[in-house]
C-alpha cells in the first residue's frame, strides 16, 4: 500500500449516527479490499463529546484518521466542505455516519471512477413503505422537470468523486444532496451505480411538513443555479415581462371601459391592482438588469466549464 494517501473518506456526523466503532471497522474493511492507501476524516457537526472520545481512541490505533470538530452545528453541507478542505487524497469518498449501503459495495464505486468523474449510489432493491417510495419518486420527478437531471437516489450519501469536483463545486445550506447536479452542470461526468442497501438502513422517525417545503425550495434554488446563474435577466425578465404584461392588459381594458363605455374608474380596485402589477413588473425587470451588471463585473472570476483534456 502506497505511503501517499489516494482516497480520503469524509464522514460528516450530524444528528443521525450508528455505532461509530463498528461503522468505522466495516468501512475500513470495505476500503481495504481495494489495496490502495486511504484516510478517514470524521467531521463532528457540533457537540458530540462521547463520539469525540471514541474517535480519539480509534485514532490511537495508528490508522490514518483525522477528526475535525466544528464549533457548533452548521449543517451537513458545511461539514462536508470542512472535510474536503482537510482531505489530501486524489479521490474523495463521502460516507454517512450510519449504514446506507453494504460496506462491501464501496470498492465498486472507486473502480467505476475510471470511466467518469463522480459516482453516486443508487440503493436497489430498496426497502421502505409505499409512502416513502412515492415520496422519493415524486422528489426526483420534480427535480427532473425543473433541472433536467435524472437520478434515482440523491438521498444516498455514499459517493466517490475526483478531487477536482471538491475544488470547483461549492455547496452550502442543504445543497449536499444536489452535488451531482451541480457537478454535472459544469461538465463533470456523473454515473449512478446500483448498490445493495444495508439491512440496517432504517429510518423510524418521520419528516415534518416544513422539511418537505424545504426540499421543494432547495429544488427551486438548484433550478435557478443550474439555469440562470450567469443569465439572471432571462429569469427575472421572463417573470417581470409576464407581470408587466398582465398589469398593462388590465390597464388597457380599464381605459377602454372609461373612454368608450363611460364606466368611472374612481371606485374600481382593479385600477390599483393593475397599476401595482405594472410597477412590480418594472421592479422585477430592474432586478434582472442589476443581476446582469453584477455578473458582468465578476464574469472574469467565474468559471462555468471543466476542461477534460488538452491536446497539443
């Protein structure tokens, strides 16, 4: 096994986690089958004193294991970013702090990287209730309709990708789920591989209504980032033009009523509504223009492509 670390396995520890010692040993066994050097980076997203002590004990065994403890809970995306910053391997492997796939499937993801830049797991066959199946399918269908990206299991955190993706694709908030979409947007090749779901991958809780609303808003955010990051006027211009056109049409109708039908305007709420729509439409268009000016000013520092190969 090489002295140089080839694979960095980043494990963000948030609210949900299984037995860390057992999980670490299983992940370690799965990676050992590759015959390549690797390191583990556990990122504690907040205060987990018992886990910290357990990880320190594992660290004393002499394995390549780093512990990154954040000062407070920032969310899984931030925890992953912190892990990427401390990773030294050319291949980065993200693993959840609980069982999602069988650890023996991990080598398949690393091997598949020979044909692409990023490999994501698709747990199949998938256990769970009919409601969960419908919820997952609906989520991915909405995502596809908004962004054009077709995936089956973005909720799985077992992913392998080349270091360049971590360096060029920025995630924040809850965007860690959409890392494959953002990577594909700038030209990286993303493959989805079917893997066996772990028999321990069981979620016994329930999601609150606001969680579903958050996911919907996340999809809308990704839609805007994928389609309009460097073309804000196309989005705001479309919305502004529609709003302005509706307001102008109402005003034209009211003026026609006043001039040719003799209908008074003083006590008609529609006059105020149509005027507000016209003003709102102009403001939305102005937002798009301001966005274009900002993009133009910083366009030189923005990179929206990936070079696969240079010949000659």
